[in-house]
C-alpha cells in the first residue's frame, strides 16, 4: 500500500513523550531522575519502573526551598542556576535509600552549563551516582556569581547536612 500515512502517537503529537528515549531509559532498569521545568518552578522526582507502572519514590520542587531557608525576597528566582543546584542537593537528601540512577529530561534540550546540569551537579555533590560529563556542568563561579547566592547555597547545604 503506497501512500499510507502512519499515525503519530498522541503524547508525541502533544510534544510530551519521546518514546525512543523512554524505551532506552526503561531498559536500563535503573531508577530515573526526572527533571522538569514549569513557568515558575523546577521539579524533580526519582521514579522506579515496576511491571508496566512508574512509582514515584521521591518528589521535590524548588518551592520546597522556601522551607529550607530560601528568602522570600528571592521568591521570583526559583528557576535560577543556584535554585537548580540546591534542588538536586535537596532531592538526594530527601531520598535516603536510592543513591544512583539515570537522568530523564523528557523533551528538554541538552544545553551545557544550564539549569539542567546545575541540577545534576547538585546531585553529584550530594553523593548521588549519575553518569554525566564534568565539562557540561556549570562551575563554581557560575553558581556563585553573586556573593549573596554563594552565602545562601552554603547556608542551605549546611542545614541539609544536619
């Protein structure tokens, strides 16, 4: 049959799921560290796939940083590089028993030294084992551009270690 068009899956058509990448992540049989961006916040989850179902083990948002010492005057910067870094750090501290996984970005583009990789740097600094090259992660000077954010990062990391 020449000229028959293939139907696109609904979630792919809605730009929600990359099925080829999802199949690769599921066949790895490792817990997935899911990172998503909304208009106001960054979200992170650790998801374990069981028989045809996903089970969320741990769920964190940058909104949770407000409970850990993020000042209200910086409430509008909950999508910044330091917030993404602390989100990764907070996720590892909240999930006590899972210490390794694989990154699931969904349809987010891979941009080196972005918020996505600041999140991964936070995971690695907290002791999470996740495969990622060091040259794509932002360095300390990018995370600590302003002295107040450097002080804030150290303050919140200190609270989380206790």
